[in-house]
C-alpha cells in the first residue's frame, strides 16, 4: 500500500530538480530537459562568475537538487565547494553521476603545459574556463547533459534525445544559416570547422557564397584584432578567426595597471585595434583610457544568458554578441 502511494506521488511529481552554476548551463539544460525538469541557476548572468559569494539560499537549492551541473575548469572554485559541502546532498557531490561537469567533452584552450598556481594571481590555472563562447562547445555541452540525463532517467531517453536534436538544429542554423545547414548538414559543417577546412568544404560543394548566420556575419572580419578586458573572449575570437590576445588585465584576475595599459596602447595601435570588448560587470576606466589613445570603440556586451535585456537565452546571448561585433568591427 505504501509503495503504491509512493509510486503514484513520484509519477505525479515527474519534475527533476536541476541546479546549474551559470545561466548558460541552465538555458542549455532547459532546452534538453524540456518540461521534465525544473532548472535554476545559481548565478543570474549579471555577476562575475569568478567572484561569487556562497549564500544560504544557494545551499538550500543544492540540498534539494537531483542533478547539479557546473562549468568546471575551476571557474566556480571560489564558491561551488562551499555550497556542495554545506548542502550535505551526497548525490550531487563531485564525482557522483548526478554531478555533471559540463567541461568534460568541450574543446579546451589555454590549458597550461606546466603547473600554474593561483599564488601568481592567475585565475585560469586549469586552462581558460570561458568555453561557452564557442558555439561548438555549447553544442557539446548540450550533448553531455543529454547523455547523462539519459543514464539517470532512461525512461525519458527519447524525449531528451529529441530535444537535443532540436537544440542542435537551432544552434547550427544560427551558426551557418539555413541554406548551408539544409544542403550540407550541421554535423558535416562542424566537422569541417573542427578540421579547420570549412571554407574548402563549402567551395567543394559549390556553396562558398551561401554562408549565413554567425559565420557569415563574422567572415568579413577574419584577421582583425580586438582588445578585451578579461581573457573571456578567446573561444569566440578563436572560433571566428579574430586576433584576441590583447587584454586590459595583465593576467586573468589581476586589475589593469598603468604600466600594462601603456604597453597595451602601443600594441593596440600597432595591430590596428578598433574595438575594446568587455562584460558589464567590469569598470570602464581602463577601456576608456585605451580608447582615448587608440581611437578604438568600447563595446560593453554580456557573455552570459540573462546578463542583458537581449541575452534572453544562450543562443540569443551569442546572437547579440556577434551582431554587435559584426556591426562595430
Ligand atoms: Zn576568467
């Protein structure tokens, strides 16, 4: 009798409670889980994800979570361990199947070949954790989440997989445009991208003039250089063929110094930089200093879902970033 009651109440409360560390993960997870899960994010998209402080509300949510998903690569090292420790929810501890590290299968950049310690001030000691700005990594994260949810909830496998295909189709279309995706297929296009032969592939197929989407928007700007505040843009600049190794911060997490900015101004002039990009949560002083001496334009744009009015979803966030860059470069 008890079992029947328990089973019935489980069936009615079909919702899986998923807590993600960031809003981009939450949005991607919603796309995959659909109405089978209630998904919430610890960050709102408006704060610097490196420097969040754990609050009691976060711990309560973690206590209740069926699944926890993080960006990983030490992005959340300052606050995730505290939340998970105090939540006392052993199911979502690091290493458990219900703790998903979204970086497991992404393409990683700037992974050090030698040991780097945080004592030197660098907050990217395990490589650059801002990988979600590469749309290919967003696609890989969705697949990672779907795969794990299928293992945890095999009864919903078909739904998760169908949702994943829909998300991939949406992402691919935004990346390459409908004409290319319809003619050549998203998987084939991404394979060519990963092999650094997309242009050759399009030419072989007689589609060289059919590039649309984000790729089409950024294609005329390949080879241009930009300055950014933090090294949070390298996945985007790498994916779209821009030069992005000039930062206002001398090292990730170290605020701009006068000495560093002086040498940056001469580097930016030499590389004909026309744009300085930064997230809304950094102060504008350093960017304005460099802009005044180089003629570059300062563009403030959110790199996280929910970080601005336009960034209502992961794909809309990328859309907004690329639209602004395309218009100003
Ligand atoms: Zn960072």
